[in-house]
C-alpha cells in the first residue's frame, strides 16, 4: 500500500528516510547554489556521539559507496550508508523556516530518547 505525504509517495513498509516537500525544496535550493550540483547527493548518516549516544550528520557528498542506499525525491538524491539505514528506518527529514529557528530536523521513530538540541538520540 502506498500513501502520499507532502506529495511524496511512501510505502506502508517505511523507506529508510523520506523528505517533506519543504525539506526537498530547501535541499534543491541549496544544491542550486553549488557549482557541481549534478554530482552531489545529500548524505544522511548516524554517528556515535552527541549527548544522547548518537548524532545525525548531513552534508553534500560527491562520492557514494556500492552498498549505499540511494533514494530519489524529485531532483534530490539522498545517500544513506548501510549501518545508518537501520537506525533511520521510517524517519522523516523536515525543514522549518520560522522566527523560532530555521533548519533541518529528523523525526526518527526508532529514537527512544532525544536531547534538547534535537541533534542526538539513543
């Protein structure tokens, strides 16, 4: 079964990560500012560290490994390594732009606890 969330089709069995329409739009905007945007993917990873045990890492990458999961959201490609994919399964990457702060935020159903900064979890 497929459902639609913010114009992105999502299987009932969740993908590793999905992007909201706002996140997809902002990543596209940021990519357009880069000289080699056609070669770039948004790398989303989980690393040990942070105040709750693990932290998220997001950056533009020109290299992908053969075992990376590559997901497409319109013109945006997202790369997730195998180890991170298990911890991110079913997550949503959101983007908010408001007076209380702008930025990307990952909503992760696998996190049992997050810290106040929102950048680390366990």
